[in-house]
């Protein structure tokens, strides 16, 4: 069965990319993942992410860096790629403040390299994984796609905004159809280990203190990974020109309440260490998803309570496997 053609997923061994790869294979695509298994978190975790699909006849894994001259282009040519989902990036706000040059290199130079390879090979469609961080400390809520995004407050946010800009340039020059999707804090099974939900769960399960930055009133709009995957697929199908769409749960949860919800599910009393707010962290994220609803017929289907149930079920299974292994 090859209902859809061949897709290249950069960063496909990561959290979101591995879920997307599984789903696209299930839907009949031929999936080529390009990933350099960087050291941002344990590469063994990323290998595990792909375990289910590694031997599938419509799946191929290529270990390479998007910045390697000619690497992406050669792959697009050899695999006759029809569409690209570009998720490879250095993620995370705080580490981007520690190493901004690396973030600029991977997220900006790397994104340009992917777009240039698409231009040279005539790829017609691309989805770019952008981020709610581009909104900075936007006071107007919820955040809409036409709000000003000229005030990013971390190098990571600035590279994501820059990525959207260079996507627009390539759309203008080559008419490639592009969807820049602004993901709002994504969670679910296989979430990146350093992100709040998984980090808190791990520390609580080990009986260690968790660090709460700020007074606990900061708010995030959490989005379950299956909803993000659904939004990526719809955007890939429906993008006609150049688009920016928010993909978010469109409900906010305070940090305090998030900690309480995780603790309740793990049956523990959390030991919370209060620390000052961190530079680069925004006070609140909240997605206006009207545009994605109108253009993509998309709406989130998993709320935070059901999503955390599914996350903790996965987390428990993982912990058991680790202990018995
Ligand atoms: P992730 O770190 O799990 O996945 C990124 C993958 O890219 C990793 O497997 C990594 O090895 C790979 N990679 C990094 N640099 C590379 C390079 N130079 N060449 C090839 N591969 C490289 O992160 P994720 O949470 O799955 O995020 C995926 C994308 O979505 C990223 O672009 C991220 O910025 C964006 N995003 C994520 C979230 C979220 O909440 N998870 C929110 C907004 C945006």
C-alpha cells in the first residue's frame, strides 16, 4: 500500500517525530527519517522511540546532520521525496541562553539547508515545526497568528521566528507550499525527558524534590502529542500557499496545578523547592485555535486530565521496564 507517497521527517527519532513517523506509516506513507541523534538527551531514548517501526518495509532511518552539505538533497533525490516535515532542531528555551550559537546553527542554518535542498529537488510541500515561544510575553490572550511576534525573549524563540521567515522566503521564490505550525507545549508518552511533565514525574517517583521556578502561577497551554500529529497531517494535506497555524490545547494550566495533577496520579506528596523565575521563560501561553479550526478543521481532542492519565500510564510502564532491565 502506498496511498500517499514518500515523506522525509527530519528529527524523526525525537518525541514528536517518532509519533508522526508511526502514524504516517500506519496511514500508508513511505517514511524516511533523518536524524543525527544529538546529545541533547540520551540518544538511546531516541533509538527506543523508533523500535516499533524500525523493521517496517516502508520505513528507512538515515543518521545524518541536516547541516551536512548535500546530505538532505541527496536523500530527497535518492528517495524521491514528495513532502518534508522539518522537526529537527535544538529545542528548549533555557539551554538556548547557554549556547545561542549552537541554536542559531541547527535551527536557522539547518532550516535553510533543508529549504535549499527542497528548492534544488523541487519538493512541493513542507511543514515546519515552529513554536508558541515566538509570541514572547504577548499580553493579549489568547495568542493569535496575526499578533506581533517581533519580541522573542530567548535565542530559541528567535530562531523559530527566523525559521518561519526563511520558510516564507522559499515559498516566495519557489512556490513551495509551506505550513509553519506553532506548537504549544507538547506532552504525552516519550516526551523529551527534560520537559516539565516528564521531569517532574521522574523526580516525584524517585522521592526527590522538584524545582518550581516562580510562584507557580505561570500558565501553559498543553497539547497532547496525538493532536499535534493530527494537525501536522492536516496541514500537510491542506496547505495551499504559505500558512502559519497555532496548534494548542487552548486551555491553560498553572504550574502549581500541573504539579498537583501529576502528584495525584503518581500517588505521592510532592516536595516542591521554590526558586526564582528563569530568564527566557514566558508568563503564559494560550493558543487561539480559530484559524486551525477554520482552515484545517482541527481541534484538540485530548484534554489535560485524560492526557496526563495516558502519560502516567506510559511513565509507569517505562519505569517498570527500566527497573526490571
Ligand atoms: P526532540 O529533541 O525530541 O526532537 C528533535 C530531533 O531532532 C531529535 O531526535 C534530534 O536528535 C534531532 N536533531 C537535532 N539536531 C539535528 C540535526 N542538526 N540534524 C538532524 N537531526 C537533528 O524534540 P521534540 O520535542 O520532538 O520537538 C520537535 C520539533 O518541534 C522541534 O523543532 C521543536 O523545536 C518543535 N517544538 C516542540 C515543542 C514541544 O513542546 N515538544 C513545542 C514547540 C515546538
